[in-house]
């Protein structure tokens, strides 16, 4: 009843691939160099009906993204060696970083589910990708101290597991082999029950956990941190050197919890 087709795959200069020109790149070459998972991951993001210029750098970026996902699994594995996860996260009393990433999880599940239902398959990848990159570059980075504290380590581990497991379930539609491997590692550590990720149910979004206000406030904090780091680079002041003060101008309110994160990240 339906046919889902991408357009022509052109070379990096936008020229149609042709034997006579000699600009053909075999799919097997990509698979041999980077694996079928990365090739599938790359192809699934092609916009239906539109031509695309093949780019080796885009393939390499997909490889780097999968390395981030794998490293999250390794980080969780290390934490599980000496810490037992909690039964659940108390989001009502959670700190802003937990509220943010749990809200991002529910928002992403909702968006991704809606996109799949509408056959907008290429857009699903962007949402899942952004979430696991945020989990690594934002949540894990911000909670390093908490993860090294015996009183708060279990909270960080439980939050990570909750988000990571559901990321794997969603991403298994794109990278079925890698996600199965990562799922089996979780199963070996007795934190998932299903024999295979492909026997797990699709995650459901808990709309009560979606907190747009917290997400927007946190995004503002991340923007301030990014600009603050850029100013440090500009002035050639390394992050290890504490700043006596920094002045920020914004029309938005910054809560004390977020301010504490900004101060810590900008030292």
C-alpha cells in the first residue's frame, strides 16, 4: 500500500554516480570500513524523495555518535560494580538535572512515537540522537561529582539506566545489532529482563513527567555555559583557573539550582 523511497545518492560534489565518470562508491566499501550498522544509521536519516550527496565525514560522525552511546553503557557498567540502582526516581523531590533529563526522555518518546506513526522515519533519528548526546554531554558531565558521592551515586545510576534503556529501545529500530549487544550487556548485569531488546515493548511517554518550563530553563543554562566557555577561550583563561566573578545579562529568571550548575561548570 505504501512505498518509502529515498532519492538519488550523488557523490560529494552533487554529481550523479556513474561508472564512466568513476565516482561510484560501493555500499560494500562503506560496510567493510564502518559496518552495516553505521551504513543503515546513515541511510535511515535520508529525507524521502530527496537526493543526497554522499559524504564520508557524515559517516564518520555517525561512528562517533555510536561511540558516545557505547561509552554511556560502559559508564553505567562501571557504576553497577559497586552501586545498586534504586527502584525508581522520585521526580517530585529530584534536583533540576534529574528533572531535566527525565522530562527530555518523555518528550523524546512522545515526539519519536508521533513521527513513526506519521512515517517521518528520517526525523526520528534526530530526536533519539539528540537525547543520547545530551545524556552524555550534559547529564553525565554535570553529575560527575554526584556520581562519585556514595549518598547520591544511586540516584545518578537509576536516572542513567531509566533513560539509557529507553534510548536503546527506540534506537533499536535504527541500529538493531549494536543495541542488541548493549542490551545483552545490561541483561548480564540483571538490570533488564527481556531476552532480547527486540522482545521489549516500545516505551511509552509519561506526559506527567514532561516539564517544558524546566527544559527551557535548563536550555538557557546550557547556552550561558557555552557562551561562558567561549569567553574563557577568547581571553585564554583555562577552565582550571577559577574566575572571581562573571557577569551575565538575560531577560529570563535563573533559579538557584541552575545558577549553582552554571557556577560549577564555568568554575
